[in-house]
C-alpha cells in the first residue's frame, strides 16, 4: 500500500504541471494575437478609413508599443518568450520607416531613370528599397538566431510532405515538389483571370508590356524575396516555437492579409486573398524548412500583378 502513494502524488503533480503549461500556452497565444493585431495594418486602416486624426502617425505609435513591450519582457515573465518577436517587429517597422523616408527624398527620386516610363521606374526603385530592408533583416535575424536554417534562409526540403488541406479539397498528404507546381499554376492563373476581369486591358495594353518583361521579372523576383524574408520568415521564426506552428501560421497569414489592404486586389477581398496565400506560403516554409516554394509561388503571382500594373491596367489601392 505504501508504494502506491508516491505514484499517485507524482501523477497528480505531472497533471498539475501539464495544466499549468497549457494555461501559459493559452495566455501566450492570446497575448500574441492581441499584440499582432495592434501592430498590424488594422489600426492604420481604421484610422484612415474613418478619417480619425491622431497626434502621431500610427506606425510610430506601434513602434512605441512594441518597444515598451520589449522592455517590459525583461521583468514580466509571461511575455518573455515573445521578446524576439517584439524585437524583430521593431526592426522591421523601423527599417520600413527609414527606407520610406529615403524613397521620398528628392535625391533618391533623381538617382536614375530606367527609361521605361514613370510607373516602371518607381516600381523598380521601391523594390530596391524593399530589398535593402530584407537584407538588413537577414543580418538582424542572423544575430538573433545564429543559424540561417532557423529563419528559413535555405532552399529547404523541396519534396517534403505537404499535410492535407481540406479547404482546398486535398485530403491526403502529397510531396511539395508536386504541390508547389500545382499551387504556382493555379494561383498565377487565378490571379490572371482576376486581373483581366478587374482591369479589362486592351490588346494594346498587353502588347506594351512585352519589351518590359525582363524588368518585370526582376521586380517580381525582388518583391517575392523581400516579402518572404521580411513579412513571413522573420515572423514565423520567433513564433513557431512559442505559440505553436498552427497559431504562428494563422498569425503571420493574418498580418500578410492586412498588409495588403491597399494592395492588389484592394480592400477586404485583398485581405482575404492575401491572407489565404500567406497561409499557404507559410505552410510551405514550415513543412519544407526553407524559402524555395514560398518564393517560387509568390514570384509567379507577382509577375502577373506587376505586368498589369506596368500596362496601366490596374493600380494598387484601387
């Protein structure tokens, strides 16, 4: 009889410890969602669409909030696991603000002219700035995580198993080599159909982009790489081991969707489409442990989008 009591006590202790861990995890998930929404485009969208006047730009208020949370994380144990998330978010937003300012200067606007028209020239210049942000973010991530593999800066396992996605009608696992090709084709063709219906380009518009294809491919490649590093890999890396992979995927997909409210397509539809795409691209990173398929799928969709922008058939934010 005496041998039973230590087992019961140990089991009870283990159960209590497991329950406490679940409670901590739940609190972290709730905190991560609240902070993510406050740091996302959502406050800016509300302020702009409701024509609310604030004493400071929303971005600076968000950087202040994240900086305060980063400082508090040294004394509030509950949010300590999210410290790297705060730090990376601060770095990303500070760099975005810095390079947006650089892009607004007369010196930057006068740097060079590709001779391909104002739209193409502005797109290329903006992508150079985005690429600069991504390269500095790689440095920041390297200092935090040390290993490139920890923030997906590698090709990854190109034929890793893709778990079923029931809302896509995918009921069984499939290799990413096949799934990645199918997604690239379906997403690019679906985007093309949407762009044609929304922009209704003339034959003259479509033929006008043929000489611009090399620069369009370069712009698309730069944008896909920059966004996958800055807005997906950089945020999935600190979240996946803190809130779990499924929550990290939903959080980053939500962020990606909201960041595209003023993109192509525009508004709530754009948020839903970009959010769904972001979920799939994040899934590819987590399952292959690399950036390859996320970049490929994103690249081909961007080729279609930038081609129609360059043809003046559509424009971001409307």
